[in-house]
C-alpha cells in the first residue's frame, strides 16, 4: 500500500507513520516542519508542506505519485487546538487559525487527492477530527465549529464517492496520550487517554481490503476519559 500521511511529524503522526512503515507500506510523510527524526528510505519519502496552502497539498500528492505512481490511502492528521474563551471573547485570529489548520488543510488535501483516487477507481481517505463533532465543548467554539465542518466535508465526500471505490471516514479522538501530553499530565493520568497506537491500528484496518465497505463513518475514540461527548463540560459558564 502507498499512503500519504499528513501531520506526520506530530505526536500522533509520528506514531502512525512508524506503524505504517512497520506494516510494510510505502509512505509519503508530509509535515509543516520536521523537529522529530524520521529517516528517508526506499519506503519513506519526507515532504515539507504547509497544507493551509492548496499548492503545498497538490505538491505532496505529486511527490507521492512521482515516487510510486499511485496513492492507495490518504491519512490526514494535520490540525490544531485552541480553547479557553467564551464565544464573545474568542478573537478573529483564533477563528482564522482554527478554520485554517483544521478545515482548510483537510479540504486542500482532499481536493488534491480525490481526482487521483477517482481516476484509479480505488482509495481510502481518513481524516482525524475530534469528539467535539459529537458534542461541542463550551469555551471551545472555534475549534468545535472547525471540526464540525471537517466532519460535514467527510460525510459529503463519502456520499459523492460511494460508487467509485473510494472510502472516506473520520476518526474522532478525545485527548490523545502523545509524548507531549504524557510530559504535561504524567504517565498515570495519561493512562486514561487514547493510545495513539490504537488509532493507528484502526487506520491500517480501514486502509485494508477488510475495511472496503466502511465509508462516511464518524468513529469516536474516548478511552477512559470523562468526556463532554457524553455530557456538558464541567466548567461553569461563569468562570
């Protein structure tokens, strides 16, 4: 399998990239920068791309095709998070950033990859969203809205592509137990969080032949957290 993985240098992306490579797949790993070590090889191509820019998304797709001539899967993990203010206190800069890093990156990658997959008559697209799609979080309006928009794009694309052999699905994690999160909260607390390897394992399955009939799915990853996808956030709106 030939996969384009975006956000590949991040906490989740670095784990998933290694899982795909260990499973024997060819990977084009795209990221806005490369602070983490990942060696290039016959099976791994590193690409620097700011996916907020359509041209960079198109360049990542072209780089994958240039090395391997096809793309079997796109796993979009690029994104960002910002919260902490009520709606009236959330500035335009936060709205612009959340829409850019979450919605625009996903749309740019999908717009670049879908024509290739439609032409092939096959493909898998997986987008990482958040459980705020299921239950928005107070004091997180811009993030929640951007993720809701991403989920709607996934649903629409899956419907548009349902007869082409291309599947489109979203994975909706709560807090992911990345190295960064573990450093902040400690290993014991982070045991409640989503293991990035669990997400990677599902991605590999969705990209396999066994996952060919799953499309348009919104798949939550809650782990052992008390999470507002099941109830409203415990923070008072007066805080």
